[in-house]
């Protein structure tokens, strides 16, 4: 498993189970562990912390729905990109 996948997976699952206080402690721990090898990631989270913390005001179930919705939107974007570059699809009338 590469580091990027581990970072993404850890960040994605952490949002469901922690409070604002533990999230802040996790951010400090993340920066200590990964800050040297991935400084941009730690800096982005730190710079945008004020935008992130309202998310922790929602119950874990709502946070999970939000994350799932983002995953669905990402899949839709990828499908749209593939369809757009494909041009046309063969159909039964052309045979």
C-alpha cells in the first residue's frame, strides 16, 4: 500500500468517529508523523482548519452521508469524462 492511499484512507475514516478536540490532536499527530514527507498536506489542513471544524458539529451519520455523496459525485465525474472522450457509442441500428 502506498503512502498516498494510507493518508487518504486514514483521513476519510477519521472524520466519522472523532470530535473537534480529538481532530485537532489528530492534526498535530499527523503533522508530526507525515509533515516531513508530505508538508503540503499538513499545511493545507492547517490553513483550512476553520473551514473543516464545522463539519465536526454534525453527528457521525450525517458526516458519513456527506462523505458518501462526495464519492458518488467523484464517480459521476469520472464516468462523464470517459463518456465525453469516447464520442459515440455503437448501437444496434448500425449493424
